[in-house]
C-alpha cells in the first residue's frame, strides 16, 4: 500500500522543519559585535587614532622640532596645544608622535599573537613530547623581563628605531597568551566534532585550522588587544625615562621633556595634559573593544549595559550595578513536600483508648 506524500510531514526532534532564517536576521547576527555600544565606541575611537597615525605628519601645522620665539605659551589660535620651553608646537608633536605609538602597538600585537597561536595551539593539540617542549619554552619566555631587554637592545642597535622595539616587545610577550590557548585547546581536542573530523581522516593542520581555531577567535582577539595595550605602555614608559633608539617624537617623549623642564611647577598644564589624555583615550578605546569581544562571545554578557532585561520566560529582572552586568539564572523552585498522613491508634468505634 502506498502512502500519499501529502500525508507525510517532515518532523524533527524539535518539531516541524524550520524555515531558513531570513537574510535580515543573519545580517543582524553578523553585525552584533558592531552593534554593541562598547565595541562601536571603541572601534570609532581606534579608527580616529589610526587615521591620525596615517595623516598626522602631513597635517601637522609646524615641524615638531622647530624652535620659535614664543616660549611656554598657553594654547592660542596659532598654537592649539601651546608651546614648549623652546617654542616648539605641542600640537604638532602629538600628531607626529601618534604614528610611532600605533606602529609599535600593532606590530608587537601581531608578532605576539602569531607566536602564541602557533605555539599554544600546537602544544595543546599534539600533546606528549611536543607539549612538554613547547610548554617549557613558554615558561622560559614567561619570566624574561621585557623592559630591561629592550633597553639593552636599543642601546646596542642605535639605528633600530620603533620597529626593533616592537619586535622585542612582541617576541617577549607571547608566552602568557600561549599558555591560555594551550589550556583551551586541551579542552577542545576531545570534543565530539573534533573526534568526528579525526575519524573521517582529516589532516592535523586542517582540524586545527577549521575545527579548533574558529572556537578560539575571541581569546585570540582578546590576547591581541591586551598585547597592544602592553606594547603602547612599554614604549611610552621607555620614552619617558629617556631611552634612546626610538623615533624622535612620541607621546612619551613629550612627557619626558615636560617632566624634565618642571612643567607642572611652572603651571604649564598644556604641556603634559594633551599627551596624557591621548594615552588615556587610546587605552580606553582598546579596553572598550575588549569588553565588546567578551560580550559578543558570552551569551550571559549580551545585555548591552541595560539595567532591565526581559528573560526567556517573560520575567523582567533588574541587573546588579557593574560595568559589564551579568544576568543571574532564576532561582529553582523548591519541590513540593508530600502531604502528611495522620495516623490514629485505637478502636475504630471510638470507644476504646489508643496506646
């Protein structure tokens, strides 16, 4: 007997086959990271600094090293950020110094991220002797002091410039990220989809590239942002303490001359406030991007900073105060206790006494 096809419904464990998601919903899922207020704000601020790094030396109104007759003058129409003790335009120094800061941060972040991914993921997936050897290498680089090494290298290689500083920072700051990626890879290597790919004969590098790395994207991005912040702070610190071998102007160099000429004692706030504010804004931009990554990958952090959130069961809850609110799970209802039974001892006719 044949069964008419019209009477057959395609049924899945969750019900009828769902229709394909509309393209608008798929586009919204792809743009969820950019729609996050923290991530969007951080990306806009970061794009602004990248733009200044590219066009800063071209739009600077003066040569940052050129001296002038106006010594330690406050901001004016001719000098937007005032002048230094030699009549140098501080606004031009900030613009020109942006390129050095961004270059060192990006190069060091890329180098450290590539090394941490290669060593950490390889050690976690292969295991055995390879894991022991790469873990020992990570432990060695984890205790190497980066700043003293940079001081020694820049003192030896005078013509190295910012690129050498960025390479040294990148080669000495990958170990912590590699340890984190190794731990995550150890938890992923025995998952069902990895075992299925291995059973079908997929090569090791294809499994790492297409099965494991996509699940580590958020951690890799977070490590990159953290390394960029560390590299920027390291370069500014080295310039502030007067280490040579870097570019002539960056934000740390401005602070070095302001501190050396007692700008605070002279009341010349315009000498150090713009550079300090630029450092704070760049750090804030990178931190906001990092927060956005955390909220993008964690479903419990996708509240977008709202104080009230509607849960899946229709309840409206108020989130606790905090920069990144976390929605606590609803309390579990207590199981109902069975009714107590009353037992009466004695005669059923009510004439006798019970014991």
